[in-house]
């Protein structure tokens, strides 16, 4: 007998790996049997593709034909609308083994629109050349968001095929299941054309304690106690639970035989998620990107973090709102999940990794002030709020007055300094004038202009002294002997 193992990441093959059946498995199988349109739109690494494969094998065992298309196979870069639609038809032909060549049919219908060609192909070729029910699974539907063209017509065509069942009974044999990481509004916003308001949503939840019992087969001794502690950390998140199980199964040396299950699990959690290796964990990286980079259009980045912070702090219930793009994005990231009518952090690993300090490091300053104000107004009584506001206004007014007084003092000091400097300059000029009058002057030949105070010729003096008209002891006629200086 082949020993089953754990598959971490990628599709779980139920024939070689441990596969956990959930209530969603039975719901999806029922919808496919009835030929309903169903969709699974949820976070990454929740087991969507594995459930698709598991359900398809069960349907095929019952005689239902299935087609499993991964849109990643068709691609997005440089793909034209015609290549994309034709790629779907070729995948369907190959997997069902149809006689009619998809490419030939496509070229014959070139006069029709792409959507009409695909719809006619499904009705006139696929249903005509097969018997019984057919279920077409389309995985990675979120890749349509990366195309250079809109896929609204594609989704509208699925809706049309479903609505035509009353007129064309053969269409009841055809069912669709769309799978991906997106919200219905991300894929198509037009409510009149979207198929998601007439389809059945399959909610993919975490493993319950009873469901996780399947995984105990690979844990060896103390499997039950180990699983209890694993779920304590993961709360049944499929990827995180499988990764821990795989790590514990691979590390069972003899010396751990006496180690308590709690200690073994806690050590594995710390090694895988809380030290430097945590940066290599694809699931944690995806959640971080969804919280900080891959944001819904038209939503301020800080609103994502602030809303998540309210859920994290759990001071008051944070209700889930189906039409809230912020809360739908948080659920799509996987960091929160619905618990009754409210939201809560999905598990303890997320709670410890994306904690309050982590949020504050990524919030802009403006958002931090808004957060303080929100906390002030929600946690204090109204009277206390008013008192706080008055205190804030008083503090601002006091600060303004203090600033104004300081400014006035600086201006007065500047004026006083200027006045003192001017006074010093005046005193210096006065001293220089006094010293100039007390000094003898050299005589030189000088003719005063007519009307001067002294007869001509006058003494030879400096122009400044003569110009003043104030004679000194050295003034006299030319015949006076000049004083020697």
C-alpha cells in the first residue's frame, strides 16, 4: 500500500497525498451534478484547485464529462481577444476529444463576434458531439484582470447560456465553475450582465478539527495532540496547516521522542513563520502584498490598514459588509474571515505576523493622527472629549502668546541694539570733530571768494576749516609768519 504524503503548495492529488474533504466538497459536487453555474472566489492557497481536481474525478467516475482549463496556460502578455477566445475552444476540443476542429470552425464563423462564436461552438459543436452532462471548470479566472482587453462579454455570455435554458433544454446539460482570487465586482462591474448574481457561490472554509483528523495519519506518535496544537496556530488554514504537518513529519528524530507536542509545534511555527525564513513564506508574502501593494482602485491605501487594525485590536465588533470594497479586499487577502456577522483575524500566525507595530510602521503620519483622534472620540466620554478639546485650544493659544511675546522681545532688542550703535557712532563723530578743532593747520596760499569773512589774501588752511567761517588762532594775513607744525 502506497504511503500517503503531504502536498504543500500546488494541487493535491488525492490518490497519492492526504486530501481533506470539507463540507464545500459536497456542495460543489451537488451543484455540478445539477448543471448549475457555480464559482469559488477566495484567497490564495485555500485548496481551490485541489478541490476542482477532486470534484472532477468524482464526476468522471459518475459518467459526467469534465473540462479543466487553467487560464494561465493561455497567458496574458500580448494575447489578443481572438487568441484568447480561440484558446478556450481549443482546450475544450482537446479535452473532450471532439471531431470538429476548433480552428476550422472558428475561421468559418469569422463574420460573427468572438463571444457569439464561442457561444455557438459550445451549443452547436460541444453539446452536439457529446452525451450527458458537461462541466467546464475555468481556474485562475483572475488572470482576466491582466489582459489588455475587457472580458465583460465573456462573463455576459455565460449568463446568457444559463438564461436560455428555458428556451433551449439542451443547455441544461452544460455547467460552469469559475475559480480564482478576485471578487465578482473585480471581474465585471455591470450588474445587468454579470453571471455572479445568478450563480451559486461555494464558500471555501478552513479545516475543522474533525476534518483535519485525516492529516494525523502522517504525524506518527502523539498525532492527536500535535494536531490540536497545529490548529491552535493555524485555525485550520489549509496551506499553513499542511506546511506544519509536513515539517513535523520530516523532523521526527529519536531525540524528539520525549519532547512535548506543544513544544515541537511551537518550535516549528517559530522556525517557519517568525524568523528570517518567514520572508521566504509565499503565503505571508501574498498577504503582505495584498495589505500594502495590491490595493483596490479608488481606495486610499491607509484605509485598508486602518480597517484591518480595527479587526486586529477587537475593541468593538467590526461587521462584515458585502458591498464594502475594503472588507472584501481584506477577506480576499485571507488575513481576516467572517465569524458570524463580524470579521476577525484568521489565525494566530497572521495575528502575530501582521500585528499593531507592523501596521503603524506602514501607516502615513496623517493616518496616525486620524487614528489618535478616532481613539480619543470613541474611548472618552463626551465631557472628557470637550475638556480635551478646550485643553488643546488653550495649549495652542498659550503657545501662540508665548511665541508672540518672544517675537516682540526679539524685535525690541534689535531696535535697542540699532539705537545704541547709532549713539556710539554719533559720539565717535563728536570726538573726532573736537580733536580736529584742537589741531594746528598748515598755511597755504588760498584766495577766499568774494564776500568772505576775512580780507584777502587769507591764510592757507584746509577747505573744511575755511568753509566753516570760524577763525582760529592760526588765521591771519599773508605777511604773518606761518606757524610751524
